[in-house]
């Protein structure tokens, strides 16, 4: 399967400190690829390195074109959407204003956003800073989906959310993945099992495993060794009655 994103020998620094050593993987042009690993191994830094948000070296190829020397705004304009870990909504602006600021094209995908996030339509005039964590996550996802991106980088979308909201976010991502490939950093293995087709595991700032998501999660010894959890026992679907097993 053709790759929409190819990463080879990626290293990255923050304030002179090495945070990614040698990461390499492919993101297929369809479906969801999960970027996994224990806390602090460099997953978010890998995403930020791909986008040029931190100092980086190595080869990053997006849709056949090298982008590792490009500035972040050019990468985003080229069709890479980003949903950051901390959501980064403009708290003093309304929901509608947050969405309007994210529009990069003459005809944004407003109907899709309204279909996926009807609650945001009702809260269009509400300040984003007064929303719950789950609602702010919906705003962050909606901003990325407004534009015709060719790849989404989604970092920890269910972190800190109630189980019911986790299910809603997972459903929105599943629908989005039908039209755009997603590179997903996610700690909740139930969500990973539901969404991901392929998986990449990072440890100590290096890629240590790459393959099918089911192959990883169905192998208890492998998930225990690489992630420190029992992936084979994770339920098939995120449910409202359990928080699920997390990394």
C-alpha cells in the first residue's frame, strides 16, 4: 500500500535536549496508524518534529514531496491537519470564531463538522474557554476537519475525557478516517483496537516495532514487553462503562 507519509531517521531537539533519536515509519494512504509507546518516549515530539514545530533532522516525505526543510505553516497549507494534545482552543473566542479562524479554503466542510459535532452548533456563541474538556476536544477536531486535509496528525484526543466522551471522540475519528488517513497518538488501547489498522511503537526516541495493530494488540507478550500493558485483554470497543486499559 502506498504511503502518504514516510519518516526516516527522524531526530529532534527541544532547547538543545535530544527528545527523538531515530524514528522511522510509514503511514498508509488510508486508515488509521497508531503511534504508541510508554509515557515520555517521544511520541508527541515525533509529531511535532514532523510538523517542524521543534528542531529536527532526518527525512520526512509527504505525498511524495520532502517537507523536512519546510516551515510549519507551509506543511499545514499543503494538507496536513494537526490536533494537538492540549487542544489549544482560543478560550476568549466563541466556538464559531474558533472554527472560522481555522478555515483555509473558500468552501470549508461545515456540513461535515455540523454532522459530526451537533453540540458545537448549539454552542456556537459560547466562549470556548467555558466548554468542558470533551467539548474543547470536539472544537479542536472540528478545526482540522473543516479543511480538505490529506493527512491528520491527532495527538492524545481522548486524554482526560470521561468514558462516554471517549466513545464520541472515537466515533468522530472513525468517520473522519473514511475520508482522510490519520496518524494517531493514543494511550487508550480500546480506542486503538477500534480505530487503528497499523501501529508503530516508539521507545527511547527510536522506532522499535512496526506492523498491524491487531497483530500487536492480540499478542499479550508483545504488548507487555513493548507497552507495559496487556493489549490482548483489551475489549473490542470503547464502552461507556469502563475507562479501558491505557498505556
